[in-house]
């Protein structure tokens, strides 16, 4: 319990940036994690008539993209450059508190409105098939989308490829539809992860009768931990999508809300899969304990039978091992002077043991 509380206090200290001499940094000040990776920036301007793409943060080029194309998308991977993030924020008029939330990567998934700009914060998988999650922040405004990804492992290349291919649906729509496309990819990226977990649970189920109990327990604990992390990411994401679906601002168009509702349905489906897998993992724990108890019962039965067989043998050997002198009395174990006394004792032990085993077999105890 003490270790758990200590860990929670440490996490809280990490989430509250401190300045010199332990002073709290203002909530709207950009505080960059020194361990954060340096950013990779993708800039794309597009519309129904074409598209233009840049792979560096050039403010002059950014101004040109915004002036020439109906929609501009800036995507930053890595949060290790506070000056670049601040420059992007000033260019698009992003609120300082919202930018500070981008760098504080333990935010609860949420939707915030700042005038004509909507901020969306969710958690996504690091990469396709990964169970690790990271924070993903999106700003949607008139004619632009600005997104920040915490670490390298870009799952949004598929959206950029759609723009390069001139997808009518993406290129012919506004910034709100681009934001939906990013959210849809983020939600769908959880399906391969849960599929891999389902396969792992099937593998564990098959291995329970033969594998070592400690190995199975370790695999089950790891799977349950992964499912808990995924549930923590998906449950608030469904709330975020519900909020966007019911949003009445001009940023999210009515036509896009229908797609968001579909995305919300996918998120609910993922949560159902998570719940099913958690129940299966719990059932497998019970099965594993039952198998372990059965194995222990088998071992106990064998040991009990062995002990039961050897008890009468010990009794016989103890009788023949008593130190009575036959010279003192003819009743003091006269068989000690018998020519066949020793073979008789061994034979009596063998017949007793075999007889007991046959009896146990007929009674169904073996």
C-alpha cells in the first residue's frame, strides 16, 4: 500500500511542473520535458484542386500554405521544441492554456472550445499493434488542423496518403472532416491490438493444461494489465466523440457529425471487446487455479497411496526387527531361527503391497 501511494505521489509531482526553488510554473507557460524527442513536422495544404506538402516547420511556407489552400494541416511528432510549438500556437491563435496541455502529457481525454477553435485530447496507440499509448492533441479551426503526437510511431501516414492520392472525401471537405479522419484512424488502430490480445488469450487457454503455472500466471497478469490500459484510453475517448457529435458550434459541420457517430460506434465496439477479453482473462485465471488444484490433488493422491502402501510394510518390518532373544523363550520370535524366515518376510511385504494396490484399483482410487 505504501509503495502504491508513493508511486502516485511521484506521478503527481511529475504532472505539476516546478520552477526554481520549488515554485509552481504558471499553468499557461510552456514547459518542455528534457527527455522529449525533437519534433518532426509535416505540413500539408490541400483542397479539391490539389495539394502541397512540406516536411519542415518553415513559417514563411506555412503562411503560403494557409493563403493558397482551403485546408492546412500541421502535424508535429515529438514535443521537444517549445519554441516551435509556441510559434505554431501564435500562428493559429491557439490559447496558451491549450498549448500547455499539449506538453503536459498526462491530460485526461477531453474537448475544449476556445472561440472558433476546438481542442481535442485523446490517447492513441504508439504504433500499429502496440499496446503502449500516448497523448494526441488536435486543434480544429476555420481552415486548419494542428495536431501534436507525443512520440515517434506515426499511425496517421494513411491520412496523408489519402490526401496525396486526392481523396474526394478528404480533399473536398473542410478541416472538421480532416479531424474526423484522424480520430477514425486513432480508433481503428486499437482493433489490431485487441485482436493480438484475443489471440494471446486463446494461446494461454491452450497452454494451461501443459504449461507451468507461474508462466501462465505471468502471461495472464500481463494481458490484464494491457487491457486495463486500453480501457483507460478508450472509455474517455467515447465521451470525447459523444461530445463532438453533440457539438453545436460552427467548427463541426452537420455532415461530419454523422461520421463522428460512426466513429463513436467503433469505440463502443472496442470497449465491448475489451470487456469480453477481461472476462475471458478472469475466467482463465479461475481455470488455471482449478488445473493447479487438480494437479496438486493428483500429486497428493499418489503420495497418499504410497504412504498407505508402506504403512503395513513398516509394521511388518518393525515386528521382525524387534530384539527378542529366542533362547530365553520359545515364544520369542521363533521364526528368526527358521530357514525361510527372511524370504517369508519379504514375500509377505510384497503380497501386502500388491494386494493393497489391487484393492485401490478396484475402488477407483488409482
